[in-house]
C-alpha cells in the first residue's frame, strides 16, 4: 500500500510538471489513501499550472501540514507572481527553515525589491549559510548596484564558488564585461559555470569572436557551454556556424535541439526546422511551442493548428502562440475558440486576446475580457488605453488611465499618443506636463508624441523647450526623436532649424529625408524640396511612398507641372511603387492649379484605386479656382457620397447650385442636410502666448475675456473695411463654411 501511494504521488508530480493538470487531478481524486506528501504534490501541480486558487483551497483543506506544505504554498504563490500572498503565508508559518527564508529573499531579489529582501536578510537567524548571501549579491548585481554587491561579497564570512559566480553573473549579464573579466582572472578556482558566464557575457553584447575564443579554452565544456555558443551564433544569423557546432556536440539534450530549431525558424528555414523536429529523440513543451511559433511566424496557421492538436499534452505557451497567430491575422473567431477551450490561462494569454479585440476595434469584447481578469498587469491596462485611443474613444481611455493603480512610462505614452492621434493636441501637451509632475521620466516615444502635438498646433516655443529637455535627457541622438524635431520645426515655419537638426543626425534614414522634404514643401520651397530629393538619391537612399507625397506636394505648391508629371511617372516605372490616393490627390491638385482641369479629371477616372475624399476635394478646389461649375458640382456630389455626415459638404454643394441659379436644388440639398442630421463642427483655434497655448472654441460663452476679444475683433473688422479690401463675391460662394 505504501509503495502504491508513493507511486501515485510521484505520478501527480510528473503530470504537474508536464502540464497535464487534468490527469493529475484525476489521479488525486481516485486515491483513497492520501498522505501529506500527496497533498503537497497536488499543491505544487496546481501552482505550476497557474491554478493557484485551487492550490490554496487544497492547502486550507489539508488535515495536517508539515514544513514542506508551507514551503510548497509559498513556492506556488511565487511561481504565479503573487509575492504579497507568499509573504502572508511566510508570516503565518509556525516555524521556518533555511529554505523558507531563501525562498522569500530570492523572490524579492529576483523581482528587484531589494530593500524588502535586505530587511528579511537582516532578520535571518543564521547567517553562516552562503545561499541567502549569494541571493542578495545576485540581486544587487542584477540591478547594476555593483558597489552594494561587492560590499556584501567582501563581508561574507565564507565564500564559495557560487558566491564568486554570483558576482561574475552580475557583471556579465549587465554588460560590465571589463569588471567581469577582472573578477574572472582573480578567481582562485573556476568551474564550468564560470567559463559559461564569460562566454554568455560576450554573446549578450554580440562579440561572438571573443565568445568563441573563450569557449575553446573551456577545460571540459558541458552541454550548457555548447548551447550558449550555439544560441549566440543562431541569434546573430550565423546559421552555418550554429549548424556545424550542433553536429559537433558530443551530447545533445532537448535544449540544444530546441536552440537549433529556433535558429532555423529565425532564418525562415521552416523545412529544415520541421525535419529536425521530426528527428528529435524526445520533445518537451518548448519543442512543440517553438515549432508552433515558427509556423505562425511564416503565416502557416493551419499547420500550426494541426501541430497543436498533435501535442501529447497542451500547455499555455503553445495555445497562446496559436492565439497570437490568429490575432495577428485578425481571425478572432478562431482565436476565441482556442481561448474558450483553455482550462488554465495566464496573464499573457489574456493580454493577447484583449490586444486582438482592441486591434480589430472590438472594444466591447476587449472590455468584457478585461473585466473578467483577476490578475491584470500593466500590459493589460495599457492595452485597453491604446485600444480605446485607436477607436477614438478618448473619454474611456482617460477613465482607464485614471483607474490604474500604478502607471509606467508606457501608460503615459499611450495616453499622450492617443490624444495626438485623435487631434486633441492640447490635451496631449497637458498630459506631457502632468507626467513630469508625477516624476515619470519621458522616453523617446514621449518626446516624439509631444513634438508631434507641437507641430500640429505650431506651438514653437513649447517645441523649443522640449528640444532643450531632449538634449538634457540624452535623447538628442535618438533617430526617432530627431525626425520628430525636424517635422516640428518645419511645421512651425522654421525650416532652417529643421535643416540644422537634419545635419546633426549621424545616420539619417528615409524618414529623416522625408521629414525635411515635406517641411520644405509645406513652406512653399518647392525647388529646395526637389534638390533634397535629388541629394537623397545621390546618397543612395531609396525613396518610399511617403517621399513622393512630399515631392509631389512640393511640385504642386511650386507650380512645377512637368517635373511633377515626370516624378509621378517614375513612381511606377522606375521605383516600382504602387501610387497611393495621396499621390493622386497631389497630381490632381498640381494639374488643377495649372488650369489643366480636363487632364486632372481624366486622371481621376483612370485611377487604379478608388477615389478618396482627398482626391475629390483637390478636384473641387481646382474647379472653384478656375470657375468650372459643372465639374465643381460633380466633384462635390462625389465628396458627399464619401462623407454623407459632413455638414460642410452639403453647404458647399448648396452654394454651387445657388451660383448656378438652381434654387430647387438648393432647397433639396438643404432638406437632405436636415434629414441626415449632420452636425457642423464648431471652429477651434489656438494661440501661443508666453509659453502657454490658449484654445478658442467658436461660440463658447465660457471663454475668459470674451467681451474684450469681441471688441478687438470688431475694431479690426472696421479697420479692414476702411482699407478698401476687395472681396470676390463669386469666389465666396465656393468657400467651405
């Protein structure tokens, strides 16, 4: 009987480790004789598969607990990132052993909570054991607090090889290889772990030649040594060397097979990965998950799904990988089907589904899942903010932001980017300032969003202040930020400043060129924009679709008709770029400004893409300038079909009919406008005074000093009339109200 219970306990442990939790539960429930070890095994099985609530329920039901039971529960909570609950169990323990202390101290050091770890370490009854010392040293070293780590290392009553390796790991894993090498050279004794840490350190910084040199010096390399070097070659795209190393390995474990498969998949050699997978003597959950991820990466979702069904046991990582594949391809029904079939879900799985719904604009479904989550993390909250922002629901995004218990830089960036994305530039800048008041340090994304907001409202003074802050923060060499600076200065009319920023960039990319070209085009410097484009080609930078939008716009504003036609022709014939609607809009505007309305209209009719509101708007503008009422009427009606709820389109069409004397049509359009209940957006403007941006909403009675403003406007209007300002009545009928 005792052997039978022992075998059942062992089976529960093995099933739990392999992720077959349902089978483990079945074995546990069928056991008529259970001892403390049985309960401990089942608690561990629950915890390792994310079912920590079930583990705690079983722990509370235990007829008798021993020290292992308490430690298993602590370990379970820590495995599921429930540090607070683990500490509560630790406090309630009737007695503790060194393992209990080590569990908590190690957990705090791994989570970066070094002050809490140090408090426990100071309370440790017996400080002669090196395990907790090593945990503290590793924790300080991992956080880059090398002085604290070294001080503790020097204070140790007895140092073992693990102590030395803990210090070495701190140096090598944080890129401090010069310190690591000094320590390595000073070690009286080294083992294979020491050598592996040095090799891995060089691999992490991409110095594979030095890594290889040290690898060849290892007296007796173990399988970790081989896998470390193999993974280094694989991650850096040196597949041939990785393959040669794999074939030379004296012993291969499942990790080495997985590393080689991952190398092939990273290099998109899916067939070789499949062949290697089929030759594996044994596979673990990582093997299956790696292959499923590989299929997902190359878009072979059916093969990935088939492999998922073939798995001898399901695990969360493999199922989440499959869900992620469906999410990336917006196949949310299939993703939902797998999600609903999962017995256990971790926070990554929940976040993947929420992100999928958010990307598809299904925020109701995303919110429903978000509400069901019991273990939300920062990614969960940030995903919801981003989702609502992309859906244009900034009121809900702001509510989620305010409801967050803890925020990080990504949270602020999501909110600021959301405001900018939805045209709420003043709110974006206010959020930027609030972020500073909460002492959250902005990163390159924050600065780029702030600069974008300044660019769109021409807030030059604030943009210049951001520029100074960027220099102080050390992000001036960030290409993403530099390109945003170019755009900001250009849109604020300071093209010279934009050029200075451009010249200060060490390695300009196509976005840098595009930003400066568009800046010159925006400020009417058509010839300068063309010169920049030619310089860009001489530098060997390949233009993209955005480049030609800027260049064609420059030709349009500069009246460079022949050059514009030549460039538009080259888009397709020379650069093999498919023209976008924006390219056609530029060309229609170019031809229209030159009075070539027939050619512009013919281009619209012959386009290979569907005409957008921008294209019809460009044609309408040309018709207005050259007084072609029939073409203007046609373009206005097309515009109305694309934007049926935009009030200005109805007003414009009504004015066109009025100019032609078609009063019955005027009545029809006005009636249609009332039936569709279109809303005319109130006018909105802003002005920057003494480093503050003041916004004005048309008809807003709450605006401060409104009476004074109206009085000044009346005075200005009277002065303008006294200067004999000529007003073209015919042209006014075409103006968009």
